[in-house]
């Protein structure tokens, strides 16, 4: 678990640092902080996945109870026979076939996410220091619904394909199969890609609030701090919007306001 948290925390931190162009002392964080970010990022996803599993188990229990009724039992038997016939034709009990099916569905899922949320992905994959403000609009506070939906959709996909990958590995051990490693590796890579798509922009989406300041008449935010300097992000300025100033710079005026750096984007 610590390795998973560290990996997720490192992905979320790296994504944030790249998007906000944090380098050198402004990008340094302790491993304890990285683990904390991993816990913050993984926590909501694990809770949602657990609730999803509970709902699925509850539905299965309701179906079993309903099958005590003769009409429902007869319908279930017919559906089970059709499902068994289809499974025999497709042969999903063969780990190689199941891996191929998962790989195809995984690539389709990634392409669908990329198409459905293309503007949002382009926003978090850009550099806020230099990108046009129009490309950053999906990161505005008003678009929180899409960002939340994006996370939930990826949580479902990660859960589904992780279960599928576990099933493939179980069948391979049962049948002592050694072939098809490339397809299994592709499925594993798809799971990793889905996790990265989910966790890389986590801090960009949900932890983009910083202290707002006035610097030489411009609206800016202190997005990072080192021993002697602040890194300011000034969204209203022409690109590049980041600038480094000393702590005692006389042009800096603290306002005591904390808000999203994307507040004015519409």
C-alpha cells in the first residue's frame, strides 16, 4: 500500500508541477508529503469503488431473492442458458481470448474518454504559464461537475479492468498458460494508463486554491515558496505568467484571500 500511495502521490505531484511549470526548489517535496497526496487522491476513489462493489453485491442478493419466485426463476434460467451458449461460442474461459477482449474494450474506453473529455484533458495537459486562457476554461470552478464526472468514470473503468485483469491472471494460473504475455501486458498497460489519466490531474482539478496577492497592480497567486522567494502565477498577465520574486519585494501586497487560480476563467 505505501508503494501504491507513493506512486499515485508522485503522479499527482508531477502532473501539478509540469502543468504549473514548477522547477528547482519550488518543486521539491518530502516523501511524507508525496504519500499524503497519494492518500488524498486514492481515498475518494477507493470509497467510490467500495460503494460500487457494495451496490453490485446488493443487486446480486436482490436477484437471488427474486429468483425464489417461479416466473423470475424461469426467466433467469433462460438468460443463463443463453449466456452459457454465448460464453461457449466466444470462449471467454480461455485467458488468451479474455485478454484480447479486455484489450480491445480498454482501447475503446481510452479513446471514448479522450473524445468525450477532449477539452478538459487538453486543459490539464497544457502549461498554464504559457497556454491561451481559452484552453484553460475547463479548469474553472464552474466546471467542477465535468471534472467530478471524469473522475467517477475513470474510477469505474479502473475497477472494471482491474477485475478483468485479475480474472485473466487467475485463469492463466489455473490452466498453467504461458502464451499471450503481450496481450496481458497490454491490458495491464491500459489499467496503468487509466490510473494515470485519473490521478495525474488530481491536484490541478481539486487543489488549485492559493493565496491571492497584488503584485505591481496585477492579480497574482503564490503557487510555490522557497527559502527566499515566492513563485507567482499572474493569470491576467501576458504569457509567461509565472514570475519569481523575493519575499521582501516592496511591490508585493498580501490580501488574505485564498481562491482558485482559475476563478476568473469563463
